[in-house]
C-alpha cells in the first residue's frame, strides 16, 4: 500500500537534500576552476549571457562622462590643447632621436649577428571599472578578443607597466594589476643590471622583491625595468622604484619594497602590447629538441630603459 | 498580535507574479554589475533580493535560483567559479529555514536577521577564497552586508508594492 501524498502537496526533495546537491555542485565547480582550469568554456559562454547586463550597468557612467565632456569650457580645452601641442613637440623630438638610435642599434645588432628586436603592436584601451572582487586586484578594459587582445599580453600606461591581461572576453578583458598577490614580473635594476622577480604585495599597493640575498646591491631609489627574460614582457619597460630596503641579519633574504612606476590604481587609458608580435621566430635549422625550449634563452639581454613605447 | 509595523501591511497580499520575481532579480544583477569605486563597501543586492524571495516565497525561489544567480555573479565579476554559487546556495537554505520565523518580527528586527544571513554568506565566500590562496582584504568586507541589511526595509516595501496594489474596484457592484 502506498502512502505518497497527493500531487498538490508534493514539494520535491527535502531542503537538506537540495542543499547537499547544490553545495557539491558548487564545490565541484570550485575544484575544476581553481585546480584544473576546466571551467573556462562554461565561463566564456555565460560571460556572453551577462554581457548585456554588464554593459547596461556601465552605461550611465559612460553617458555622464560624455555629457560632462560636452560641457567642458572652451578656455579649458584651449589650454589643454596648447599643453598637448607643447608636449607633442617635445615628444616628437625624442621620438626622432629614438628612431635614429633604434636604426643604429639595429645596424649594430646585425653586425654582431644578434637577433633584431621586432616592433611591438600596441592597442589603446580604456579602463572601464575596477574588478568587483575584493580578494584580487583587477581592472576591466574595453577591448576584448574581438579587438585583438589576447590573454597574457602585457599592459602599460604612460609611466610604466600596469599589469597583464589574464582573461580576454569577446568585448572586454580583465587585467590583473602588478600589485595583485599572485602576479610576478621579472625585473632588472637599471643601475647595475641585477636581475630579480617582483611580486605584488597586495592591499598596500606596493611591489616586493623576494629571495634577494641580504647583501644584494640594491639601494633606495633604484629604478627597476622589465628584464624581458620571461618572453612575456618586452625588456626595458619601467616597473618600479625601490622605496625601502630592510636588511635583517636574522634572515637570509632582504625585504625590499618598491613603489610601482605606473599609476596602477588610478588612470584611465592603457596600452595593450601584443605579446605575439615580438616573439622571435625559431631559426629554420633548429633541431627538434631545441625547438621545445622557450625562446627566452636566446633572447639578447639589454640594459637600456628607453624602449617604452 | 502585530505582524508588521504599519496597519497597511496587515492587509492580505495579492499572490506574487513571476514577472515581479524575475524583474527584481534582474535589477539586482544589474545593480551588482554597477562600477563601484570601493567594492568592499558595495552591498550585495542579489543576495539581498534572494533572501527576500526565499523568506517570502520559499516554494518559488530557493536553492536552485540561488545557485544559478551565484554562477552568473561569478562569471560577471570574473572571480573563482562556484564561489558565489556555494555562498548563495547556503544563503538560500538558511533563509528558507528562517523564513517561518523572520516574518513575525517588525521590519527592523527582520533586518537584524538579514544582517546575520548576509554576513554568513560573505563569510562563506571569504572562506572559499582564503582556501584558494587569496589574501584577506581586511574587515571592510563585513561593511557591505551590513549596508545591505540596512536596505532591507526599503527593499521589502518596494518589492511588496505590486502585491499591495488594490484590485480594480467595480463601482456598480452592490457589495
């Protein structure tokens, strides 16, 4: 004999059963995403579904900005225009000098048989908003994979490196800032060419050089540029300035805190550099086992800091 | 026995419409995607509206809706997949469990219950992120849930508005 309730009292599985089901589903997703990175396909599909809502949410700010720009006073614009003209003149001179120097350096490189550095492709993008994740330091920019942005590309502003594209959606991408705890960048001290790796220090907005011996030759005010040995960041981009060096005899490593060069937490426009454009192609006669090694070992190391685009 | 603060609230409500629930959840998603300067201080509107419907209509909105909204928030915010899904599933479960109790209190005491619920959800997602290796961003992450709970009376009144609208009155009827 059956004692099931009539269908209009049927409420489905018990709440605890449902909780167990959905909690285990979420935990499975978490493990898949955090450990194996298998959830990216699902993420990109759902990202298209939430994109209309996201763009609608950022619309008021964009419209407000446009209206404010419309009412900018003429004198302000003229002043800014004159300022920009002066700056353009100054920079074009610098660019001419840079071009000459680049040609000369290319000639010299050909002379010594070193590989010539290829020009970088840069895409200008605007920062839309801060990422809505208090546990990570990310921003969202308005260029995505349809605009030629790829995951892994370095992002710079007028003063230096800002971060790296970690996820490229169709019409927007996420940039992880250098100050994120999980972001690392290979750097070089301009003064003496010492190489190191700078890690984000998280909420303080600073960078840290880890695993530098206590007697390493680093002083306050040293400028750090990218060393380019990772094959991701082109060499010579300004990264940070050493702000504090703490040497404690009790520890094997010095504690070195650096102030990022770029306006990482502020600023509106950035350049996304194309990571692929500067890859030096493998030589034709390369043997298969050499082919597997990343190209960074053959890359020339340069100490000049003037290659910022 | 007093169930609500205002005499108007003591009226029998109209049945809820699906369009109200869906519309309010979509609006909450939109509010969550607004660009905030300080993310830690921004209230989680989706969690708030989810708690509201779980308390009011536990048979219509529950764990499944919470999980789905959580996944959408995870994707939209670009955080770890499943972080908000887990937090919202647990939040929906807790809200359904408390739903028989919460509505007996006046709005401000309800807000205290909601504060506990939202803090619990924030705690779950913080635990998930810390387990995944993120750094603790500071106690300011508890401010958002408290602001969200303070918005509870406003949200309750706004979301019940459509159920409080009078049915159209027939002037020619005798009674």
